[in-house]
């Protein structure tokens, strides 16, 4: 599904994950639903514009989650790798509100107990994290269990980091997102990512 709000940049393009001609398009905001797994995934492909419009969009989104009685909300974001102060820890960090940490949920327990992979954010600005922290604050005000998961990444081709974060999210969600035994070949990413930095070098050079 698709949604619209004045805070969203009106971007329309070819289907991002289809490698063959299709009768639908990609937009700056898309909603994916799974009735079987009771999951809703909102993907935003563009930043929000205007402080007032951004605030209104996030408040409406938080109200929607509250009014539909969502059990919990998991937010995904990235952070600039050069902002990581402790090089000894894994690149995954999180910020969870009290409702999420109190929840009797295997995913929340796995997140808080797995100190080797996930580091609890000590506070402060999440540089490059977009509006994730703002949305988590609004969810907290509405007593909705929520957690912001983010990964420190460098500029460039982040396909590998995306796959890592997807697998970590699969684990935290109680292994509900991916089919059993899913391999890297089972993932789909935009075809345009294949040559982010140009085509491969010609073999005739060697």
C-alpha cells in the first residue's frame, strides 16, 4: 500500500524490487502487510520536509499505531560510523522505552540480554539517525512499547550492512520475518544497487 502526507517528498519511480516490467510503481512511502504474521512494515525512501509538517506526520503515525492497538513498534535507522566512540563494541545499538523493556516478550529479552551484539545507547543525539528518536518519543508519550535499532555504517555500498541488520531484526522478532533456512540469495534489493560505483572492470585489462 501507499500513503501520502505533505511532509513526504513526492517521489515516484519504477518498482524497486522487481527486475521485470510490472504494473505498479514505487513511491517515497510504502506500507507492507502480512495478516498471517500480524506484521506491518512502513518503508520511507525519502526524508521528511518542514519541521511543522514532519511533526504532524510523526504525530499522526503515532496516533495510528495507538488507535490500532499495535503490540510494539521496532524502528530501524543508521548512524554515521565516525560517531562511534567505542571501537570494541559491535556496530549495533538500541534505544528502548520503558514499556518495551518491561514487556514479557522473547525479542525484548534477547535484545537486553545479548550484550555481545547490542549496546544500549547511552543517550544524546544519534547522528544520521533521522527522525527515529523523535518518533520513539511520541510513541512513549502514548504508552506504546517501542525500540529504535540502529547500526553504525560508513558511506558507500551498504548492502552488506543492510543484510546484517535484517538478520538481527529477524532474531529479535522471534524469527518471524524470514523463512526457515533463508540464505542471502533469498533477499531482494534494488537492481540499481548492482553498479553503485559503475560497472565492473573489463577482464581484458589482465
